[in-house]
C-alpha cells in the first residue's frame, strides 16, 4: 500500500479542511513577518519582542497542523 507523505497529506488537508487551511495561511503570514523583521538592518526592542512572540505562535500553529496530519494518518480524511 502506498503511504502518503506529510506534504501530500498537507495538500489534501488544504483542499478539504478549512480549519487546516486557515492554520497554514496564518503560519505563512507569521513566517513572512518574521522574515521582514530579520531583513531589517537595525531591530528595535519592539521588533525583537514581536519576533519572539511570532515564533512562539508559529510553533503552536505548526504543532496544531501536525496533529491534523497525525489524525489523517490514523483515521484517513475527517
């Protein structure tokens, strides 16, 4: 039996599950904002705090997305 890899499962979930799609979109938004902060020549204290908070939130979202993937592997499409 051909098992789907995590990226393939993500694609299926993105197409069929609005909650997962929303998490993925938010994850990308945080990633972009972190990159914007890191691209600055000089970071303010607020930038540093924002970056730290975004990284924490991004990790929480990634963990949630991974739960969806694990659930998919266990039970198939919800």
